C-alpha cells in the first residue's frame, strides 16, 4: 500500500493534479477490494469511504457571520465519491448528473488555490482542495492498511496486486522465480 500512497503524495508534491486525483479516487476501490473482494465494487467503495473518509466530509463548522459559527454538511458521501470516481476515471468528467450512484451532488469542482477553501458547497455543487482531498485519502489508506494489512485475506489479495519492477522482464524470468526481486518500492 505504501507504494501507492507514496505515489499519491509525490504526485501532489509535483503538482501533478490529474494523476493525484486519479489515484486518490482509485484507492478506496483498491482498499475495498483488498478488504472484501467478494462485494460488488460500488458497495465496497461506499462502505470503505464511510468507514475511513466520511468523518472528513460529514459535517464542518462554518462561520456564517463574524463570531457566529454553525454546523453544516454533509459535503461528500460514499455514493457521490463513487459517482465522481466513475465520472472522472471513465470519462474525465466532474459532472455527476449522468452517474447512477450519485445521491446529492451534481458536480465537484477541484482547485489548488490557498484562498478558495475546502468543502465549500453551493446548492449541489461542491468545491474541494485537491491537495487536501488527496492527503486525506492517502492518510485513510495508510491507516486502513496499518489496521487491516495483516489480515490473511487482505495479505492474500495484496500479493496479487500489480507491481512495477526495476529489472527487465527477460532478466527476471532468467534469473529468478522470486517476483519480489527487482520490485520497485
């Protein structure tokens, strides 16, 4: 899991926003599959989001007027995040109106602007800071793996994940049957 969350943090650090967002929207899918591969993708994505990310997006305090603070939200739920994942990864869209999984939002607007705020909602439009969102997903995936990574089923599925190697394929086949040799970390 560390190779994925490290890649996500590096993409954010490099301001490679689209790569960061694609990986951030994929991680709940990957973690959900590692945790419960038998469950349908949309359901496991939403369940994983609810357990590991929902607390970031359920409610926030907002200052309506100077000195007057009120609670508002929820901003983002597992269904809408899954709809965003589908819209962005399959079509490159931020518009959720055609996604069956959407519940509340019609569009998610990502920005990398210190002055624009995070979790700003107007009607059914949500504005998120891409850096904050990606960081929260990476932290959630790391926390999930720290808690669940030693589970036998998670370990078994994790061993099947795609890996990237430093050695040429022909050399790896000739030199070893241990596919962890030459693995990039």
